[in-house]
């Protein structure tokens, strides 16, 4: 029988878990640093103000500010759920937690751009889409790829420091670091070698976990020191919808991913079967969305539920009509899928805030 994680930590194995993953991160850094040194492009210098502004623009593009919402909103949701329990709200833990979430996302985005450079270049050439081929910041020469590589480890290290600060200074509980490590390993190694989840066929699952259940659960835990079952219910539609965000974004990347032999779901099953998976999960999002609201249907819930249902209905119709075969229609499906994920998180937040008012 598998012991609960809390029992494992109390038994003294928590340090072994942290030591194992810290060792993995160090070995990964050393390995990748050797690869980077063979292709060193850190000699680029900034000669004038125009170059400086171009570099700033490149970093903004590379950092994908709008896409931080997919991680930050679920974290907000977990904090508001904890606040509804009338526990004293720990503002430092909340703010440091938000910073850690953003840093882990940055490390994920930076490493993804570095390791997917070749496939991103191919994707932009073969099937151009707003949601495919990464940000193109490195491809277009706005940021040297070596800078992105170093930045991915710096941001990951800063997130780790925040985790230590939260657990040992703010006393947020023994699961703080293990939960944080889960997010770091799931996100950072999505594209990073030697693990590279996207190459192992579990990338979508890792994103569904680390952008779905994990931010809600971690945020709630930082405030309450435990995780209530309602957290699991609220995270289900968020996890399903963010899984679909990754899945549908793989459609425009399909030709390039096929050449580079990525093992994502679209490459493994083809577009038609992947479209069936998409429909199943979008319906699952609709079915699980009302579950955390059953005990408290506020007026806002009666507005949010039809909105979520409408977005889901439109995406299902477009996918059933094989809109993913048309570039313009596919972009709209990608946009609606992202909108669905953000709407689910935001609507929960609105409903909870109205209920507390």
C-alpha cells in the first residue's frame, strides 16, 4: 500500500526525495552546459540603443506574458478557496508563491525555446500559425539561444530558493518543497534533456498536472497547510482544458513534429484520433465544471455556466466539422481552447468572490 506523501515526509524520506531531484537538476545542468559550450553564441554584444530595445523586445516575446495567466489564475483560485475557509490570509506566502509560479513558467518557456529551436523553425516554414512554432524570438535572432539556456536555469534556481524560503522561513508546511519540485520537474523537463517529457509521450499529461491540479493545490496548501477535497474537484476542468490547449496547439506543429520524431499525441495517433481525444476532454471539462459549485450556486454561477457551455459547444462543432484541417479555422479553435481554460479559472474566482461578499 502506498503511504500518503505527508507520512513519507514525516518518516524522514522527504530529504531523500529532494536530494534525488536536486541531483537530477545538477546533472542535467552540467550535461546541457557541455552541449551549450560546443555551440556557444554568448559572444553577441549590444552596440547601441536600437540593439538594446531589440533585446528587451526579444525577452518580452520570449517570456510570453499573456500565457502566464494559465498558471497564475489557478494559483489565485487556490488562494481564494483557502480564504473562503476563514483562515488568516498569509500575504507573504501568496506573493512569494505567485513569484515562484511565474519563475517556473519562465524556465519552462525559455528551455522550450532553446531545445525546440529546430522544430520551431520547421513549423514556422511548413504550417504557420499564431499558436505554433514557439515565440520565434530565437529563430528571428532577437535573443541568442545561449541566453535562453542560461536564463532557464537561473529562473528555475530562483524558484527553488523561494520554495526554501516558504517552507523554512514562513513555515508553510513540510509538503511545500516536494510540491514545488513536482512543478519544477513537470514543467522544466517538458522540453529539457535528458528527460524531455514531450519526447516520451507524456508531455500533455505533465502540463495538465502542473497547470491544472498543482497550482490550485499548492496555493491552497500554502494558506491552510492541507489540501481539501474540493480542490481536486475545482482543478479537474482546469486540467482537462489546459491539456486540450497543448493538444490542439500540436496540430499546426504536426508536420514539423513528425520530421523531428516527437512523441506527442498528435504524432502518435494522427489528427483524427487526436481530435476525438480533444472532444472527450472538452466534454469532460463541461461535465466536471459544475461539481465544485453544487453546494453553492451563486447568481454569478448561473451566468458563468452558460458562457463556459457556449465556448465548449462552439469548439466541439468546429472540431467535428474537421476545422483543424483549415489553417484559419484551426487558429480560432486554438484561441477558443485557451479562452475556455482562462474562463473556467476566472469564473470560479468570480463566483467565490461573490459568495464571500
